């Protein structure tokens, strides 16, 4: 597989994502270049960092990488904020705050302390607030539809009328929530493949987009990623 420009958004329905996650940024210990003017990370160096994670983990699985780059800090910060609004994984929300604070803080104090493990963490459900919101809204709509299908208004009278009003309000709130999520979009570079992680480790380092960028965020997902891929168009 090769790198491709994609749009990240929420589909009409969304399944559970089970995966391990690793993010590398200009403030990741052992990956960034630290100078008096700040912390920097190029896309090729970010891929070299993640390639080590993949090679150390081994095995054969699905892998997806989200990549955002910038040559100016304000541009990079805005890209991260846009991503966090659509997909507020803790890695993205923390990075958005860290990037925004860069101008006023000592760069070295922003480095994450200590050496990081080379291998990926164990796979776990990927929980982000908008994903939970989408799943909850979908479940509400399904429950309302199921309940309404077996109810006779003539038999239940006033009590049922009140229940119907409540159900309608819940259904509308769920629809509004899904519409809001469906309207959120962010463009980013994506690499996706399935197979031996050692081979993927080599592949991600070929043709890396925007190699001259000085600000880079790359997030590696490894696991059951079909629902994540469905979010990309």
C-alpha cells in the first residue's frame, strides 16, 4: 500500500474498534529534534520511529497510520485541533493543548520524560467521546424504533401518548447528534495495510508525504480496524 490523502468523518453506523495505538509528535522523547527555538519532527523521522514499534511487535495484523504535518506551528496546531474535534482520542486532545502552548513554554519542559517502550501496547477498545456519542445515538434510535413497533396507542391512551412524546424527543436528539457528527470532517494523510508488521514497517517509510515538514504528528493503529477504515473516504 501507499500513502493517500483521505477525509476522516463518521459513517451512518459505527462498530467497535479494537486496537493498540502509538502516537509520535515533536514532543515525543527519543523521536524529536530539540533546538533552542523548539522541538521539531520530520515525517521521515516519525515513520522511522513507528517502524521500530512495528518491527518490535511482529506478527501479522491490520495497520493504519494517520499523518498530519506542517511547516508553521500555527498551521500544525490548527490541523491537530481539527482532528481532535472529529476524533478526540486523548493523544490528539493532549497534543492540541501542547502545540498551542508551545509559544509560551520552554520546549524542553514539554518533552515526555523517560524512554518509551519499543513495542506496541496490547490491543484494547478504542474509546473516544465522539465515537461513544455516535454509538449511543444509534442505540437510542434503534430502541425507540423497536419500542414504537409493538405499541398500540388505542390500548394505552394517555400514558402511551406521553411515552410517545418522550420517545420522539429522544429520537430527535439522537438524530441531531448523529447529524452533528456526520458533519464533522478533517483531511489527513493515511497509510493502511494488512499483513506482516515487519513488512509494513518498511513500507511506511517509502514515499512519506511532505518530507520537508518540521512539525509532524503520526498515529499508528494496529488491530481490528475495519470500523476505522469505514470512517475514511
